[in-house]
């Protein structure tokens, strides 16, 4: 690591002390990363100058200095592009507002900060005299004081330390790749295997295997396009695109073969198709895409398949070319063209594999996708950003922006040491400022992916997004957010130390083996900036190829199998550092172990309760307690969780089943390529004769050349394919074992629920029997109470009989004891009284007893009474009384209602008459003055007519 150290020849100056302080920080934070170390000095222009001057003296220092300066320019370009993005205008304005508020507060309270700092320095010096850490701590205090002394200068420059970038004439709106980089590798033959010595200044950057090129360079119609280069010294080439964009794939294949891709709507016979058109034919390309415009976006994926695409010769038809989609202007390769490939077919491979994503990033991208889908359904188009950066959204630029944020955080941490000693009112403006900075950093992190989605999500051909595990299986569901947040991995990582839950994703590997020398792959990276990301598929692949043993890659197919294996082993490569990658198998194993443990506890609790409820157990268990331990809610929750585990494991096993089938088909196709044409069509029996002849003749003679020359696929490659199939099968078996364990737990929980149900039925039957016994006891008590009531009734009956016996006697005794004239004048003897009293009383008593206790007597008496009454009613005038008595009560109600209605009608009629009379009187009173005037007028007119008539009579009677 290169550090800036102070001279030890003389006294240590304050600047040298500050440099030492920053060297210490660089060791702790930046380590050997010179870019981070350099960017952390952004507030020390002099120190940066010293650092750059010393860097030039080191080995390759000039080149490293140019790299640092280039990264500064790149960061500035990223900021300019982000600031010019109209969709981020509100966030930028909020950042400037919060920064202004924080700066004003810092200036107002600067003197308070200085007093606090001085008091801390004095307290520290008083308690730490002679300490070895005294110098370092005092340097920290001086650094804080230096930063506070810079606060008054803020008023001189109203702009922030990160002012709004100046607008330039560069408009990257036409850049459709958003600064994304493709990976390119060249394997060059050398002694003892392959070496890697491919470099293109200005186009390809980095060293093997981290060589990268702008995706824009692969989509250019230029002789400098790396796709158009080949060399005999580089037998293998590998290109990788970091997203499943069908439009980019079509363009890359067209530029690689230097052909014009015709309009897919125009049907052409296979003989007229070029190689690119053949690869992009419907049966190998768009026909394999699942999902359409009427389905959710996550229903869009390529069906798993390994297709062998026969190569066609150049079209000989003289028909005019169709309307081109891509029309290369130049078709000359920049490097010597190799001899035509001996392969008779290409390969198109589509294979799903498992990966992961943080829930926060998945949520952000889901929001963008939902917004774009909603606008697309309404017929709207996403507003294109007027300035789309060409390189700003690349991973490296984002790394530098994050480093810049880290440097800012370092400066803020120095101020934070003072803030914790001050009142809490400072935290509002500073907290809002830091939160806005975090949001901007987060937004810049997603910039490239968000723009890629907005441009290509709903185009034709479309972009394929990353899918969650549930989205890959339940592709008909419009929204799987709740299911995604219920993943086993999400629950297992939600409470982790990192504090950010992760989810399992299903990505797609698209691979084309274009000839014996070139492989093109396409699979997505994780959303946003993810450096370092050891679990990234291509990162892991590059690390693997960097340390590949000599002789490991003997053909282009060996490289293909390595790529497939690297995609398949994401969650099974336990040699890699985990970083934030979830250990999926361990999480599922722990979840199953947890459920199994809880299931064991539930069984033990059940059997303990059964023992307590047994005849040997306690009899004091109440019905409430019995029902409490028979509650199935805990076991039901465990059963649901175990079923979720089984379901997700089956989804994952399904992915590996598809991988196994793809690799199996790939291996079969390679085996067929090794069969010589004469062996495939020779007559029966000829093969055995040829084998015997071959055994008798040495292989290396001129008579029988080595058989290996007929093989286009080395035997080691087929062995590697078989080993890869075994590895995929082992991974599937590991998942299947977990699935079987979870399934057994589900079955045991279901058995426990069945046992609880049966025990509940037994307890209910027992409780019903106990309630029946209680009812029987109550019945017996009721019988006893009835017997007692019967005895009491008999006593009452006895008293009644005695009353009946003595009532007539008492009656006659009372009569004979009365002092009246009739009895007093003719006194009877006692014998006469008894002779009159006892027969009558005896008759009354006998008749009363017969009526009370003899049903025959009551029936006879009732018959006589009713017959007599009927005869009287029939033969006497009393029948009309009987008709009234026997009438239906409703008849009386009807008569009553009729009478009342008549009374009410007469009452209403009288009231109406009175009302009309009153109105008539009022009208007469109102018309009286008018009538009086009218009468007066009539009287005056009648008097005038009388006078006229008298005058006429007078004229008639008088002589002329």
C-alpha cells in the first residue's frame, strides 16, 4: 500500500500530523485500495497533490495516477447525469434544501461546538497525560477544529461541497446500454495449456479474467467491434451480456455473423436463412418464450431446452433481401479470419438456475415494474431520460460514487463526535441531510437497472426480468409480494446481523455455442451496484477461470460446461465467502430442524396430557384444561410452515430437474457429433467386423489413423459432462432429502392432529357420559321430589276429605244453632235434628266423593247435565242465548269494529259538515260588503229606471 508519510528528520508539523492521521484512517478503511484512499482526501487539496506526486515515483505510478484522475472525471459525469435526470428532480431539490438547513444551523452553533471541543480537549489532556494514545487523540481534536474553522467559509461559497454539476453539450440520450459492461475473454494457446493475452486499448479494459467492454461497443456497426475479431492464436472466445435482453441478443448475433437479420414476420425457407437468422428462427428463439402481453411480466421466460441448430450455407437465392432490422455498414473483420468451422451445428441453451436478491432491492424493482406495467396498460409510455449516461451507470462508476459517499461519511463522523455532546435539536437537520444523501446514493445505485427496465421492459422483443421463486412457479398471479415475504429464506434472514432480508430468485442462463471457438452467454446480475459480490455468478466464474488448471479446457464445450456448472452451484459452493449470500440449504435445514423439534415437543405434551387423563392419572383435570391442551392452532401453524417448506423445496428441485434434462440433452448431442457418418449409416454387422479389424491393426499406422481425429468432441469433455450430470443430480438429491424430511414432518403433524381429533372425540364422549350421569342423578332427585310431592298431595287430599265430611255437618249445625223465629217457636229434639242432618249430610258427602274420585260418576253426571242442557236449548226459547254464547269471539270483534266504524263515520261526517259550514260563513262574511254595495247599485239603478219610466208615462199622457 502506498501511503503519504511525514519526514522524520525534523519536528513534525501540523500538516505532517494530519497526513499521519489520514494514513491511519486509510489503513483501517481503504486498505490497499488506492481509489478509496485518494477519494477520502477530497477536502485536503494539498494532501491530494502530495499523494499524486509521490504516487508518480512508484512503480506504474503514472498509469495509476491517470486512472485516479479518470475515476474522478467518471464520478463527476455520474453526478451530472443524475442531476440532469428530471425524474430525480424532487430528490435533488430536497438534498439541496436539507444541506442548506444543516449548513445554516452549523454556522449558528459553530461557537458552541468550539467551546465544547475545547472543554473536551482540556478534560482529555488532564486525564491522559503520558498516554501513548495522546498524540493520536489530539490530532483528532485538531482535525475537528480544522473542520469547524472551515464553516465560516461556507458563506463565501453558497454552493455545497458537491455543487450542482455544470451542464455540458454531451447528451447521452442515445446510449441504450446505460454504461453497462459486457465481459470478454480470449483463451490463447501457449506452452503447457492456454494463456490469456488479449488487450484492446480504448475498447477492452482490465486483465484476464476481468476483461470488460462497453455493451455499446458490441452493438456498434464498426470494424472495431470485438465480435468481428478472431485469431488463430485465440481458439476460444467468451462474450457475456449482463442482462436477458432479447433485442441485444439479436443484435449481437447479427453482428457476429455479419448478416442482416430479416423481419421475423416475413417467412423464409431454411435454405435462404443465414446463420444468425437460423439461430433466431421462431423454433429456436421466440417460439421458446413463455408468456405474452396478456400475462404478467414475470410470466416471461425461455423454456428450458438444449437445441441443436443445424448450420446452413449462404443463401443462393436471387430474391431481393427482406427489410433489414440490422444492416451492418462494414463487413470486414479487423483481424485475420480463421478457416471455416468444421462444426455442422450450433447450440442454443436455455436453462434456469437459482440465485438470490435482497428484499429491499427486490421491492424497489417491483415498484418500478408495477409502475411501468400500469402505464403500459393505460397506453402511456415511460418518459425517457433526456440524459442517459454512457458510462455512469457502470459498476465501476457506482463503486466510485459509493466511495465518495464513504468519504463524506468519514467527514460527518468527525462532526458526529461533537454532536453527541450537544442538545438533540441538532439531529433534525443533520439527520434529514444524511437521510437524503443515503436516498440519493440508493437512487444512483439503481440508476442503470431502472433505465434499462424503462426502455426495454415492454418493447418487442422484450427484456426478461429476474423472478422470485414463487413468481417462477405461480406465474399466473399478478402480485406475489405476500408470498415472496413468506419465503423460508426471507424469514430465516430477516433477523440476521446484516438487517436486510433476502429472497431466492430464479434467473435464466442463455447460452449460444456459435462455433468451435465462440460462446455467447446472457444472464442477469443482481439489481443495483453489488461490489464486492463474491456470490455473483460471473464473478465466481471469473475467479474459477483465473485459477483453472492447465489442460482443463480442451474444447469450447469444456468452457460451456464450466459456465453451466457455475450457474447451477450458486447455493452449493461452500468454498466461497458468504458475504450477504444466504446459505439456503442451511436455512432450510434449520427450519426443518426447528419444526421437527417443535413437533417433538407437541407430541411429548400430547402424551403427557394423555397420561394425566388416563385412569392412572389425576382425576382433577377440568373440562377447560382438557379443551386447552386439545387446541390445534399451534400444530396447525407448524403444519402450514412445514407445507411451505415442502412447496419451496419442490420448486427448487424442479429447477434442478430442468437443469439435469438440459445438460443430458447437451451431452447426447455431443455424443452424436462424435459418430462418424459411415458408422451411422453402415449395414448391420459391419460395426463388429470393423472393431475386430481395428483391434488387429495398430492405431497409429498409416492403415488405420488415430480414431481421435474423427472425434469433434474430446472424450474428456464427455466425461466432464457426465460428472456435471452427477453433480446436478447430487444437488437435486440434497434438496429432495430435505423435502422428504419436511414431508415426514408434515405427515407426523397430520398424525398428531388426527390423534388430537380422536382424543377430542373420546373426551367429548366421556364428557357426554358424565353429563348423562349427572342427568340421571337429577332425574333420581326429581323422582324423590315427586314422591315427596305425592305424599304431600295425599295429606292435602286427607284434609280435603275431612273437610268434605264435616262441611255438611257444620252447615246443619250452624242452621240448627241459629236463633230465629221458626226454630225458636217449634224447638226440635236432638233425635229429630240428627235424623234430618245425617241423611242429608251423608248424601252430599257420598255425591261429592263420587264426583271427586269416580270417573264413571263424573261422566254420567256430565252426560246428564249436557243432555239436559241440550234438550232445554233445543225445546225452549233459550236457544238464542246459546247461539250468542257459542259464537266465535271474532264475530264479536267484527260487530264491534263495524259499530265503531259507523260511529267514526258519523263523527267525521258531522265534523266535515261543521267545517264546510264554517267555511261558508267565512265566505259570506267576506262577501257581505260587496253584496251590500251591489244591492245599493241595484237600488240606485232601479230608482233611475223608475224615474225614466215615470217620465215616459208622463210624456205619453201629456198632449203634444
